[in-house]
C-alpha cells in the first residue's frame, strides 16, 4: 500500500440529529416558508404552487417576481418558479382519453391552490 503524506483526516461526526430546516406556514395558510440552518430560505405560495422567494445565506434574493404580481390568489403569479407546471388543453385531452385526467381549462395548475398532505 502507498503511504500518503498528505492524507486527509477522518471527518468528525456531530453527535445527535443533523440540523433541520425550520418550516412555517403563514399568511392565512397560503404560504410555506423554510429556512436552512445555513441561512438559505425559500417561500412558496400555495396558490399555483409557485416559489416566490429564494434567498442565499447572505439574504440576497435569487428570484425575480414582478412588483405588479398578484399574490392574493386572484390570478397566476408573474415571476417566480411554478412547481406545478401549466398543462395545455392538448395534453389534457390525451390524459382524458387515457382515463387519467379530468376536464380542466388550460393553465388551471397555476390558477388553483395546492394543499399540503
């Protein structure tokens, strides 16, 4: 076996549980926020299942959301990242033919409220 003069030492394990994200539900149960122990954070609007904020450990915003964006559930959010992507009518027609989907309008995924199970 080859001797390694600069061999790294073994990583020390921290006793107990690993740090977990702090998750909160706020604003009349329409948003979920999570903050990692390292300081990064995310905020998800349940209407349209859209990420509306993602900050690094220094608190710098990494996502664009329009100042004119409606976050009250009246229409789809302008900006952010949709977690549930819109499905066009042609896709829904295929799903309905296959017995998978129901009758919905185009973009309904981003114009409805998601629930947490």
